[in-house]
C-alpha cells in the first residue's frame, strides 16, 4: 500500500505548473462519443479518473491512445456501438462515467449502464440527470442496479433544474446537441468547466449558447465532427497550491491560472489577508502573513467552490481566531475534519457547519485521505506541521492531482511516496 510522508517546516520557493482541469476533461472525453470521429485532447491531465473514463469508452468500442510524453489523448469513437455496455465496475469506480449517458442516448438512442455508486462525500443521486433526459423524450428504466435509456430520437425541450447540478447540466447539454429542435436548460450550473465543454461541442459543430450562465440554449444539429481541444487549467489545483504557499508563509509562482475562474477563491483568500497577484496567467503569492479567520459558505459557481472546502479548513486551522465553514453542496463533506484534528486542529462539526478555532501550530500524525480534496488538505497540513505526517489511502489524491509530491518537492517541500 502506498503512503505519502510529509516532513513539515520547509518554506516553498520557485514555480509550479498547473495541469488541465480534470472536471473539464472528463465530460469532454464523454462528449467525444457524439462525433463518431477522431478527437485529440491536448495537455490532458494524466490522472486515474481520466484513465477510467478512457477505459469506459474503450469498453464501448472506442480506440484511444494516451501519450504520456506530450499528454495528448486521441479518441476515435467511430467504432463505438450501443450494443456494448460499459463494465459495471468501471462505472461504479467513478461517478463521472455516468456522463456517457447523454452522448450515448443522443447518438444511438440507447444506453445501459450500472448506477454510479455514492462516495464518502454524499449519496450522489442522479435524479436530475434522469429527469432532464426524460424531458428530452428518453424512456428511463431502473432495475437490478442498472439504468437503461431508450429514445427513437431525442426532442428538444425546456428544463428547469431544481439544483444547478454540474453533471446534470453536462449530461443534458450533450443529449441536446443532436436532439431535434431546441433545448433550454434553466438554473444550469455555471462552472467554468461547463463553458469549456460547450466550447468543445461548438468546435465540433454544435450550437450551444449561454454556457457559463444560468440559462443554456442548445439547437440540435444533425452531426458533429472530431476536433482538437486544449482544456482550461485546473482552478482547484491552483487554489490548492495557493493555500500551500499561505500555510508555509512562502512566496511562489503558480503558472496556469485563469483570473476569472479563480475569482471566488481569490476573494476568500484576500479576506484571510492572503493577497495574490495574477498577471498573464501567472499567480504570485507573498506568503509571510498571519491568516485571518473568515466565514465560508460553499455554493455553486460563482460561489465559493466545495472542492476547495477541505483545503480552506486546513488553512483556517492556523488562523488567528474563529472561522465557520458551511458546506451547502454535499451532505457529508467534513470527513477530513477528524483527520486534521489528529494533527492538533480545533474543529467542531455541527451538521453542515464546522467551527474552526485557529491554533498556533499543527503536529505531524498518521492520517487517512477520505476523498481527493481531503487528501490534498492533509498534505497541506503536513507541510505546515511539526515533524512527519503519514497519509494513507493516497489513491484518492491521485484521482485529482497530477504528480502532487513531485510538484511540491520541486517547490522545496520534504515529501515522498513510499510503499509499505
Ligand atoms: C461535479 O460533481 C464535480 N465532479 C465535483 O468534483 C464537484 O464537487 C461538484 O461538481 C460540485 O461542484 C466532476 O465534475 C467530475 P453536482 P457532480 O451534480 O456533477 C446533488 C472533485 O473533487 N445532485 O453539481 O456530481 C448532489 O447530491 C469532485 O473534483 C442531486 O441531488 O456534482 C450534490 O449534493 C468531487 N441530483 C449537488 O447536487 C442529481 O441528479 C451537487 O452535485 C445530481 C446532483
């Protein structure tokens, strides 16, 4: 079993390069199904989740080449056919595999796949996905742990999402691009990754307007072609390194930052007294400031992202006062609190709120990653803690962070991965 060992106390220095956004690349790879052609995703993040969704497409008949030298993934979906079913264990392994439902229904009018599992952060229902696809005329059948969708031809419709679900917005958008007529999604998710997906679809020949706003209009077309696409940078990875710099009071440069995408994170960090300059896509942190306590409420974009909640909890554990974090997006996303408390933090959980009393310092301990962002938060705590921190279940971290220990080591952190 692999573990990550962090010896705290080092200042960080130098530069780190941010990878492309996992949460952009996953729906984009699913969307490549729509073209029945060859697409190339440039500078793709070499992550476990990306390999899993590639396996899902290969199990459907796609041919995929992953070039780990130049990080390009070429995907030819000509030979995909709807008679194949993606292997159940792959779909259960990663919820984002469910994003193939919209594209498969749109192209073939039929899809059957295992229901995605829940995970540590919540039950992760798919009711909004299914409601949206049904609105476009799909017949949905549930049973024996599977979901099956059928439709002679999807017909555009107006859909009002009860919650601006990222995945449901993506699935409905991908279902609408080959549907007959126009589809309008109201109360759509506005995350930058939605806009990136829409840009890929439009380059393929789709007509998607309003992505990145709460109202998305899709005019169905008859066919799409494969294209080359370079995804946006990972705003959550960038935010994670900004907090690494703040917790070690370091000055570093972070290459690959889109100021617009990272605004909600910058606003909160500046409330904590952590100011970051961004120029030409490069963020510079100025470290060596005391961390002020703040209150945070996670919200759909452009609110503060839930995927930065664990990392902010790590940071606020060292603030000079009391902070309150309210997690409104997922029902069970505080499992990292008990692990951070093992390192000396003072955190009280009350339902969807966490009260964090800042402490003078953290101490290294043996801790366990409970999801990918929680794992990253524990590494951040380890960087600032006295002595060694040993993190297990690191496979969570590998799902969302490219070469995290290599990137941190290049910044001067004392971190390594061991096999035990
Ligand atoms: C995406 O998950 C991201 N994953 C998550 O990132 C991210 O935390 C989440 O959006 C919120 O921003 C990918 O993009 C691959 P949702 P998704 O549908 O689409 C409820 C990470 O750390 N809901 O917006 O699954 C749901 O239970 C991961 O990179 C329904 O009730 O998120 C949750 O409470 C973790 N019914 C809320 O909406 C549905 O049909 C947000 O879920 C769908 C969702």
